[in-house]
């Protein structure tokens, strides 16, 4: 009989693999890539390569730690064990906060799209309905979440593959009715670095945010039937996914759409299908974006609930959050996440440019802080495990510790670079301030209690 705090390990290999693949395929790719190309030119391809490399390195480090210690708290647990309880507390709560904000944003966007298609349904009604729907897919069992996310991610993957096939045929001159310009389209518009090199670095900052989501697989692996096998597959999936889906599709966009065509780049994937003469391209891509938003919300509720559940197990959140259903679902954590998402949605309605904008900016840089914590935790835990249990290292980070230190430097530079980007400056200061506040909160409300518990155990 399972204890009331025990999660079921019901996720299968195909679930973990598709959760990893679908984690970063969202509106940031289908829509945001066009803006990146507009600002950076063809060199946007280099920006995606750099950002993709960073994510691959982070996933490799996460994978190494997850094989040794698969845990639903993932990097929060690793930071807790490697750096200190304050670090696990800080990054765990920040990451939870970030995902709940994302759930609120996705719900609002889904409500707007639903109202666009069905004007008789008010935006607020549709927006309020989706968190409940996504909670239902999560609350029955982790398997129901995995199955639902599997099919949502599959649809996104099919859309990307269709784009790659059509775009590839157009570029290589195999598509009837379309005359490929090849590399001439780049040369005729100022060359590869037509906007200069600095925009390439700026774009890496934005792309890194849009690529976040792969780490969800490292959280889900704690509820899988074969953690070691699943995390290895997820890591491998990240590598070829980023190369093929992101770098490959952006390369096709650059070779098909002129870099200064704002209208076509506003919806780049739909524009390519339109240029190819495929019917209802815009509607189909809108549906894909809609599914992507649902997928992100689904994963957001799952991830936020598991993170706060893990915090509760450590004594860093109210104990009631550790309660799970008979099928192993942390229902109290899920309900908390939905309630908080509704509160944030309310702020979005009553104060979109005030309170909500403040909250959104405060959570904006969390993913980069999380990546830094992952890398620092990895270095500490790797050195520790090499001394105590080296045979447990079934997956190893490449060129350790050199690449781990390089990763920390690259991400730190990206994080600090926000100060020099006007649109991201507020985000930097608010996220940094929130991180400091959470550390202070730990020492004010948790540290003394942990010290008392430690003394009582030692006595």
C-alpha cells in the first residue's frame, strides 16, 4: 500500500521522450523565430546554434545527476544537496512561481484564441476553463498527464516535420510552382551578418528563454518506470531535436523568407505554407499554436505541482502539499497551482500593465538562474560521487569540469546581459531581487526550524 506522500512511477519511456521533445516546441518557435530573424538577419541561425548548445550542455549535466538520483524535485533537490538548503529553497520556489505565471499567461492566450474562433464565448470564461481542464488531465494519475502530453507533443512534432519536408522541397527545388533562390536570398540582402554581430549575441538571450522546457523531462523521470533508460533517451532526444527542429527549420525560414519582410516573418511558418500554395495554412498553424499553448499549460501545471510537492517533502512548504491520491497524484499541490494561476490571471485582467507586468518580469529570468544552479550543483555533486561511488556515473558530462565551467560563464554573461537590453533590464533587477528575497525568507522562516530538527535528531 502506497504511503500518502508517495508518487506512482507510471510514466513510460515514450512519455518521457515525448515530454522532452515537446517541452520546447511552442509559440516561441512558431511565432518568435520570425522576430529573431527580423532583428538578427541570417545570422539568427548562429544564435540558435549557440543557445541550443547551452541547453544541450545543461541537459547533459541534469541527466548525469538524474541517473544517480532520480527525483521529482530535480535541480531543486540537487541544489539542496550540493550547495545548501537555502539554494534548493530559493530555486524551487522561483521555478514554481515562474511556471504558475506561465500557466496564467497561456490560459489568457488560449481564452483569446477561443474567443476569436467562437465569439459567443467570453475570453474570461474560456481562460478560466483551461486550467481546470489541464488539472483534470494531471489529477487522476501521472499516466494520464503523460498520455495527454504525449499526443499534444506528437501533433507539434508532426507539424514541424511537415514544415521541414515542405520547406526542404522548396529550398532544393523539388516543390512545383516555387523557384528556389538558394543562398542568393542571403547575399542579395547584405550577407550572413547583415545586421552585424552584436544582434547575434542579443538574440541568444531571447532564444535561451524560448528553449527552456527541456528540463521538465528531468523532473518527470522521477515518476518513470525506468529512470536511467528514460533520462538517457531524453538527453539524446534534446540533441537531435534542437539540431533538426530549431536549427533546421530556422535555416529553411532564412532561405525562403526575405529577412526584411515584416509581414511574412510575423507568422513565419504559416507564411512558408502560404508561399507553397497550401490551402488554409494560416488556420492550420493557428491550431498548432493553440495546441502548443495547451501543451505548455499542461506541462506547466505538472512541473509546478511536482516542484512544490518536493519542497513540501523537504519541509520548505506546508506539509499538506505532500498529500497524494490513491493513484499517486499530488492533488493538493495541483489545486494550489490552479488557485494561484487564477489569482495571477485576475491581476492580468485588473492590472495588466501594473501588478501582472511586475510579476511577469520578476519571473522572467528564473530559467537562467536555474541553469546556473544546475551547473554549480553538477560540479559539486560530480566531484563528490567520484570519491564515494564512481560506478554510479552511468551518464557523464563531456570534458568535465571544463565544459561545466564554460557553461556557467556563458549563462552568467547572458543573465547579466539583460542589464544592457532595455526591454529586459527590469526583468533582471526584479528576478535578482526576488531571488535575494527568497534566500532571506529561507533564513527567517525555515533555517531555525531545520536547526532545531537537526539538534533533536542528534540528541
